[in-house]
C-alpha cells in the first residue's frame, strides 16, 4: 500500500491551553496519546510506511513513536526547520523522502475507511489527485466541496454557495509531481494546491459514507474518544 504522510506540525491554537505544553498528536484519548490510536488504525488498514510532518514540539512526537516498530510500521520524520512551511510546504518537503504517489492525512484525524479501496480508485482515475469527500451538509464543519460526476468541481472553505454540500474528508492520494511548481522557501497551504488543481479539473472524488472523527476541538476530542472506546472495546 502507498505510504501515508501525516501532517502533525501545527500549533493547535484552537485547543489552547490543552496544547500549550504538548502537541495535539499527544493529547490523551482513553488514557493513551492520540497518535497511538491513529497509527494502530493505519496498521490495521494495511499501511506499512508513514512519514510524519512535524514542527511544533515534534521531538516529543518522535520520542513517543520512535521508528514505528512497536506498531509494525516504518515511521520517518520530516521537520519544518527554522520556520513553519505551511501544510503544502511541509508535504512537499516530506515528499523528498518518497517516490511516485502517496496518501496525505491530518494529524488530528481518525479515519476508519478502506484505504485499499481509496488507493485503487486513485490508480483507476488517471488523475494526479484523488480527494475523499463526505456529504456533510454543514453538519460537522462548514462544507467546502462541490462534487459532480466523480470530479471535484469547486473547493472553497469560505463559500456560501448552497451547491457546496460536501466536505474534504481528510484523506488525499496524490502524485509527488503535483508539488513541482511550488517553492518550499515560500510557505504555502495545501488548500492552495488543491484549488489550483480543481481549476484545472484534475481532482477525482471518492465519496465516504460514514462520518470522520477528529480532535481539532474539545467536542471533537469527546466524540473521537467515544468512537474509539466503542470500536476497540476499550
């Protein structure tokens, strides 16, 4: 299965004061740091290789996870360096460790989906990006995606267009080459890359029917902890 790049370098200011002294990935969920649950899930789904994009308190994440052998994974690290690269810059830097294509997900996401099926759809679509989406209807966050005939036709985090009914689920599959025209010395967001490729009509859509879980808010932490507790019989 393709490697997974996890974006875990943000400052997590929305969760202050919880994240003043620990990175978001190490927030305890049912008595164990969140990243422990996240990596166990990836292993269960068939993933074998992970690259963690880290910055803010990244050493603490690396100290906890190590080389990933405790999870049956091969884990490597890509540090932002002296300044934050933005989500796009962080992935571009991480891509230097990888070849061909890879998946991308966020460090606060718990995505109980069929990664193998997502990867297969990417290989069949013959496009440089596949975005997983959920028919959100502004339920869990503001919807930001319009999908038509298996393609992403609009991607806008701030739009009030009623046609935007879907949300970026949080799992992407991309070809490494999509970052070639972006300069790492100028911090850039992953959303900028996605917007550019939507305009070029080069992003396929893969609809996920079940909701996503994330720890980006206090309510999200509660919901995710409950889901993991029930799912894993903790």
